[in-house]
C-alpha cells in the first residue's frame, strides 16, 4: 500500500465484504485483484462492479463496489467461454477469410459461433481451427474494448463486409454507443466483458458442427454453427469429454432403438412411436401416477383433443400461444388441437354448481397435447410435437392456497425420490406478455413464496419467466450425469377463473371465484421417459423393466422346465421371457446383459434335477441357486418397494 500511496492520489473502492480498500487513481481492476492476492489475480476473469460485469483492464473509480469472478462462478465461466468463442471466430477468419460472422455466445458448459461460409466445415477443419486457436492463444493478444457511435460501428462492419453485424447494429437505437472488442487483427461487435488477453484461456476443444438459422427463423439463411468448450485445466476438460462420451452411451434415442422401446418414423417427425417394451415402461409410469393421485384425492377426467376457437380465445392461448398451435375447420368453424389441458378442466368444473364445502376440487388428466415445434429443435422424446401431460388442476378457496401448494410439493418430492432424483427449485415471476393486474400477480407470487418458506425449501427467483396467466414454481431435477431437467411445475392462476366465470357458493350464499392451480409432476410422459432412459442408462429398476426376468436354457432338453418356470412367474405377475434357442449359454447370458434384464435364470441339468433356479443379477453376476418360490418372494418384494 505504501508504494500505491506514493504513486499519486488515492481512491477508495469497496470490496465484497464491505471493507474499503484504497488504490492509486487509474489502477485497473486486475491490479486491484493483484494487490489483494497473487492467486486472485491469476484466477480472476471479470469484475462485478456495482452489480454490472466489467472487464478487468478497466480503471477503478471511487466508491465502486467490486466482486471478482473466477471460473468457480457461473458468470465467470460465461465470460471465459465467450472469450473462447471470439478465439474461435478469429481462427475461422484466418483460415476462411470469406466467412461472415453471425453470433457467438457462451452457453451451458461451452460456447458456439455461427458462420455464413460456403465451405461445409468438416472434422478435419475443426482440427485446423483448433491449431490456429492455439496460435492466437500463444500470441497473448490484449483484448481491448472500444466504444463507437452508431454510424461509426455501421461503417466499420460494412467496410469489413460483415452484413450480420451491420443488421444487428441497425436494430439498436441510432443515438446509442456501440461496443466492439479487438484482439490482434480481429474485431467483433460485442457487449462484453472479456478476459484481459487471449493467453488467459487454458484449454479448449471444438466438439461438433450443426446447422442453425440466422436469428432462429426458418425464413432466414441456414448458417454453420461450431460448438466448443473450454476450461482452465486439462484435467477438467478431460473429465468433461468423458462425461460427454458417457452421455452419448446413455442417449435415449440410441438406447430406445437398441432396447426396442420407442422411435420416430420419417412419416411422423416429432410424433413418437412406442413399441411393446416401451409401452410396458410407459404403462408402469402411468399406473404409478394414477395410484398416487388417487391417494391424494384427485379425480381423473379425459378431455377432447380438439376444441373450438372460442375456448382458446377465452383461455388466452389464441393471443399468447397461437404460433405453437395446430388449427382446423369443422363445419366452417375454427377449431384448434389442444396445446394444453387446462381449458378442459375448467369446462368440467362448470358442468355443475359447486359449494365451498367441495373445495379443494382436484382434477387430474393424462391428456394428449400437440404443439408446433420447428423441425430444427426436435430431439427424440425430449422435444416432440405431441406428448401426454400429467396435468392436474386444483380449484380452491383463497385460504386453501398454501396448504394445496404444500401438498403438491410433497407429492413431487415423493415422485422424484422414488426415481432417485435430487432437484432444485425456481420461482418464476410475471413475463412481459401477461394477463391480469400487477396486484393479482403480487398476491400470487407472495402465496408461492409463503409455501416455499413454510416447507423451508431453498429457491431462486427467475424473473419474468412465469406463465402468461400466473407465476410458477419449477422443479429442476438432476440426473445421474449431473444434468438438469425442468419437469415438475406449480402455477398459481387468479386470471382464468375470471375468464371462464368459475364460481362457487360461499358460506353466506353468495357466488365467489375459486383460485386455480395448474401443476404437473412428470411434465410429460414422453420426455420423462427419455430422461429416465438416460438417467438409468437403459437399466431400468425392476418395477419399470420391460422384461424383469429372462429364463435361459443350457440345452434344448431344458426347454420344458424353462416353460414351466416362465408360466409360474407369469402367474405371479412377473414379466418374463424365455430364451431356449440352440445357442451357447454364455452367448445368451451376454445378450441378456446387453438387453439390461434385471434377472437371468440359467437352467441346466442340475437345476432340472434339483427343481431350483440359478440366478444372475444385473450388475452383480452369479447369485447361486435358489428354490423358485424363494426367488419369487425376493423379486416381488423388490418390485413392490420400487427399489
């Protein structure tokens, strides 16, 4: 500090813990970090200054509050990988000078950059680009921010023949300042912030190439998107690449075909087919869902798939969701294929007069819905055009809100723990396009917060991401690979009871409005099944497994005993197959293991003579011989416990 004081005027900056730290006027944030700790200076990637992300090479100003971000922070990772995207773009421009730059953001676990280039990128090209990226990294170019006027920025990128950048700038207000970043000969339009220099990036890997429409619209030109990732240390990169390989092995599209569960036909893009074994898993999920909902006091309905335009106008979907809907005409009238089940539940509610004594009324539906999704975003069972939502709608008195929300949260917790998922919770607030007054929204958000706090559930606020009719609690489950999936949701709705004129007779005989909850647990049967397939790597727990036991014969003379065993298992409600082919038993065992069958029963002379079964358990191997009835007792207990 003495050297700093001697250098000139001192200014105070405020650290994250609230303490004041004095530095020389003109000191950059990276120098501030260095004054605090050599390790911090090495690891710092950006500064959060008075709540805004800033470049480390910007000067500190008096009384600014600073927090330094490292790779341990999500925002720090975003800065790191956004800079990596610029490194990629610079390398591509060096190798393919005619390439036009589009956009290159950081994304979860990586980054991408979109290019308009005639040459189709190949695997060999990615290796060349990586090599050039390493040259740029070693050159350690300073990354410098510069502010231009709107006109100057347009002139710069027109001169560089970058039409996509010019288009983006023209969308900004004419009086705005435009920020650009330079590194060596490369310049890009960018808000920033970025790392201080290209040498700050540790290791990176380009992963794949895909097509992407400019601005995500099919009406625009198809660009080429290069995906990559980057980390400070090689060990972290290696672990991530192994993680990707494991994810490929668990890909539900691959396993769905290998295990004969489901598929997508060319004749129905986005419309999944479930095969017999897939239907077993699906039916088990639905049976579990129905059983738990009966216990929870829910009544099940089934509403039509096609309903009139008037209904969707009342619900708000016509104005707020029309681009995702399918339409048709019947008897010259406009109809829509339902994208959501909620209007059907409200129609059912209105079929008779309700007393306050009946509430809460819990109405559940496994309802098939259709939504128009662009072909480019379709992805196996994870993103489809038709799916079954495990919906429920609860109509209640205002004073019942907290208890009902808590009840739904407890049900969701029970479901996820049954499947071995942990989860985190987000509370999403009013979006820009929304129905209802601020007062109603504030009341609904407060009710959700109260329920979360009463259950002592940690949550984070997701500003502006609520449904158009109300705020919501979203449940993001975590699978065995650590990936996050948004599945369950609880949406509180004061708006649609008004739109649909829903009423109940109160204790004083007057008509009043109920409050409504929309909620799902799985989210959709299809997507949840895809998530489960990857979570378990196709090795479903025994209660879900399409085939629970496979009986294998050592020789053809054992086929009669195998048929007898299979018949007895079937009578006990156990799903069983027999493999009595004239193949070596070792081959049959390996095939059963590839099919991920929980139990294999091997039958040879010894088993026939002793009337026993030789048991092999998935994942642990040979369990020895058991009397059949003892095996049945064990397996049925495992099934009933949903182990």
